[in-house]
C-alpha cells in the first residue's frame, strides 16, 4: 500500500492536518510522529519530508518526479536521515546535521530537512544537542522526528514540536487487510496481536526471522502437549540454539505471549482471535496451569530483551515458568 493511501485511509486526521499546512503554507519547523510498534512511522516521515521538496506536489509528494526518486534512493543531500532502529542516535549524528545545515542548502529549493527515526533511542547527550537545534530553527530547516514510545520523550522536545499522533487501527481491520494482501490467516492472526499495520505484517510474515520463530513456537507448543520434561528438552535442544538473534527471540516471545493471552481468554470462556490455533489452544488448556503467572513472565521478558540480557537464560526461565507446576 502506498503511504498516501495509508494516510488517507487509516490516519485521516494526520492527512488533513498536513495537507492543510501545505496548502496554507503554515508548516511547523518540527513534527513528532507518535505511534506504536510496527506502524509505518519512518515511511510516513520520509513521505511528508518528500512532500516539501517534490517537483510536482499535489499537495503531497508525487513519488514520480526526479526529486522524489532521489529521496527514495537516499541521494538528496539536503535531506538527512538517522535511524534509531538498529543503533542509538548519537551526539555525532546531530552534529552532522547542525554543521551541514549551517551552510546554505546544496539543492536550489533551499529547503533542508532531517528525519530522526525513533528519537527515544537517542543518548541523553544527543538529546541535548538536538534541543539546542530545535530552539533556534533556521528559516528553511524542517525536522521530522518519530517515536514508538512517546512517554520516553522529554517534555522539552515535545513542546518544541507539533505532535502528530497515529490512531490505533482496529485489529479486525488490520487482520482482514493483511489477509487480502496474501498473508496466511494463521500468520496474520498472531502478528496482528502486536503489529498494528497490515504492510508491516506482510513484511514480517515473509521474513526468514519469522519462519524461524514460528517453527520454534510450533515445536514448543507441540512438546508441551507431550510432557513438561519434553517441553524443557525441546527448548534446550532445539529452540534456544535457533534463537540466538535478539530480534528473532523477541518475535518468538511475542508470539508465545499471544498464545498465552488466548489461553487466558479461553479459560474464562471468551471468544478467541487466533481461530487457526483453535485446536491446539483447546489441547494446551489441558496441559498448562498458572497461565496468568506465565503471562507476567513473558511480558517482562520482552522488556528485558531491550537491555541485552542473556537470551539463553531468558528462554530457560520462560520454559521453567511454564512447566514447573506441571511437574
Ligand atoms: Zn515528486
């Protein structure tokens, strides 16, 4: 799905706000795009940035002109992008922006833009440099910041930006859209538990990482049906070695969390979302106890992964929590 269609269809308030700002030439110097995990925040930030410099805006970026194409190819020097997804945004990065934007623009449009994706990952010293820069914005300098966790952003940053908050999309709509895009129902069902965007779900569902995590999940669930000892053995022998990468381990734990959420739902007789897992969920309910305690362990494990804990120990802890009272 194209980003302009996404904005129009899913985020109409942001769409109208930004189009109106462009039409009336009342743009803010800094925007903060605030949403939840899995929303296309970076893509939207780049698209809005592109709309300021597109050769044929209507009024948003056309995606076809030479400028739009150069931005897509990261080949437009007056647009700088720093991505906090895989590495923290550091002071040096902010210094690159300030020193670059101290000079005049290289492109004839004279507009300079920087995109900082996931500002919550910035080091405190980088935040300080950014604040100084936000306090005295140059006339033709624009910023697009994004965050998946607005509560972690300093109020001083929020007050210097116009916040565009993304709306959570109804899970059933995300699920339906993902299935229409060709994602298998069983994959769409489980991924829609923690990704609020059909495009993201499609991308993840097609990744090697997901294939590994799903295989591990199936192995673990099936072994739980045999016996607690078998589940521990399966975890140590097959699952732990397969989940060495932090991101794959996180995906696995999130999926396991969805299973336990559904077990909790089932145990209190509510309807379930994971319809493809109906059989195994009913079977599991006969084999696992203390579902609520396990859920707490799983949810705290997801947080711990952000602090570079030992993945093996974490996975061991999870399987012992699930099986200990079964013994
Ligand atoms: Zn264009």
